[in-house]
C-alpha cells in the first residue's frame, strides 16, 4: 500500500507540472503558422534591407537595423564584433548552443530588377571609384529570415531549451567576415556553439523547396597572382629580348595540364586565368606580364597540390626562356564548406516534417565559396542548405524561353520573397526545435 501511495503521489506531481505547462504548450505556434501570420512585418524589413544595401566592411546601417530588430524580440545584442558583426543571444535554460548565421553585405552591382523598392544606392569603393550597390546574392533575405526565426523562438520558448546564438556576419562577399569575427574572439567572448546552421537562397530552385548535401558542398577558393619577368626591347629584334608575353602564353597552356594530368580525375579542381596584362604597344616587347588566377578545389591535399603545381609551372616556363624567376603570390581565400554528415542526417527528418519528402532534394556540389566554412574549421558541426527563391511559374517561363534564370550576382536577380521567407523561417526554426528539444 505504501508503494502504491508513493506511485500515486509521483503521478499526481507529474500531472500538476503537465497541467501548469499546458497553457504555454497550447499557445505555442508552429513555425509555418507564425511566419504566415507575421509575413507583412517581415516584408517591411526585407524591403528596407533591399533598398539600403551596403558593401563589405561598410555595413554600418545594416548592422544597426539588424541589432534593433533582434532587441525588439528580446534578444541580448552585442555589436562591433569583427568590424560590423552583430551577435545575439537568446537564452532559455540549460542545454546545447545552436548558432544561426546570416550575412550582411551587398555587391557593387547596379540593380536592374525594376522592383518598386529597388536599390538606387551608389557609393565609393575601396579603390575610390563610384559604384552601384545591390543585394544581388540574397543577403537581404538571409537577414530578414534570421530576424523572423529569432522572434519566433523568443515567442515560443516552451518548445525548446538551451541557447540560440545569432550571428550577423559582415564581408561574406570578400570571404573575410567570418575570419574577422573569429579573430575578434568570437568563441572566447561568447559561447562556442555545439551546432551551426545557415541557409543560402538558390536562383534555380523553386520556392517551397530546399536542397542540402552532406560532406563537401562548396569549394576552397584561392587567388594566385603571377608576375613573369623578361628583357624588353624592339619588336623587330626579338632575339635581343626575353619575351614575357610568350612566357605567359606558354604558362596559360601549361596550367591547363595540372587539372587534366596531375590531379586525380575523380577529385574536382578548377584553375582559371581570369586576367592577363602585359605590353604597351605593337612593336615593343615589355619587361613584365601579370596574370591573375582563381583556383578551386574541395580536399585540402588537392588544394596544396594545385598551388604547388602552379608555382612549379611558372618557374619551369621562366627557366626555359632564360628569364628571371617569376613572382608567385598566393592569397588563400575561403576554405571548402563541409556539411557535417551526422548533423545533416539528424536535421533531414525535421525538414521533411515541415515540407514533405517531395520538396527536399540532394543538391549538387558547387565550386562557389562560402566563409561559413570557417566555423566548421573551428570544430563545430555545421550545415548550410539551399533555399528555393524563384517561383515555379517563373522557372517554367525561363525554361520555355530557352533562357536560364538570372544567377546570383546578376543585376536582374530577385527572389519571390513571400514564399521564400515562409519556407526559410519554417525550416530554420525547425532545425533549432530539433537540436534544442526540451
């Protein structure tokens, strides 16, 4: 009888706790429901961000607007992290830390979308030239989305336990903002996350859909500057010179054999000579030629093999011409983005619950770069997924016309933002609810 009384008492206490929590549970909203109810507010924010873009390292007003929106939702905000970076903390008891990231900067592009709230901003770039400014890569969507997710989580704290760390990262387009925040002590000044999630709009996926891929998703991005030296002279007497233009021509062709003959054929790699400059006049053989290369890969060993081979080819061409040793300058950019397979597998059911199997696809690898990858290099399991941003009707119209849809960075790119934001807030909030289950 005593055991039965203890059992009944325990059940009674559990019932009291459950009944006390019932009003909060009843008040909780699903992410899609919340995003649809608050869509008009999100659209106002989006139009503000879109019409008032700022370039990398110049995101003063953008960062302030993001910080204010988070504060309005009850988030504890710190500004000025790694330049114009913003960090928000939403704490809700003990539990893991999940970091969500959005990028702040826009591109030096003159907008030609014709939208009512199109950017008309012009500014001066780092070289002193006047340029147009446009959110042509969807960062305005990313910021609006993370505000929506933050406000949803703040309003529905009965559904999760732990800490949500919000990151407004500057200078993604320069591949430098994540490193700047890390160098400013991001994970010493704030909790180091157990998981990190980000999304990126896709110009080729329909609204209502997302794409993801475990493992390597985006590439290492490195820049190489090569200066070839010669001995200048008259074009009529080439035998008295060492022609750097001929060296450059030989080098461009030699570089193409690195990927085709030195790299394992199943390893993705790209070497592109994007710029070549030399000489001043028809009949003058100059002293130098400068080449600029972009180099892309996934695996770190392939990255190092490519860079070493480029240097070797340049030196060999110069040696064969009897020229001085060339100057090869390597600027390592963003590391490849590796989506943690375990985290990806864990979050897939959460995506499926929100969208259904038919609207989730295995995305392809891309040779584009993303400095969200740097947080993964800090030992944090990360996932970046693609968010469909163009309606199926528009995609069908492009297909019927034989024209591809405008790509990211195009002056014509724009998202069908209503459906994009609903899916973005829904899916990103779902990742937090999965990772921070009470």
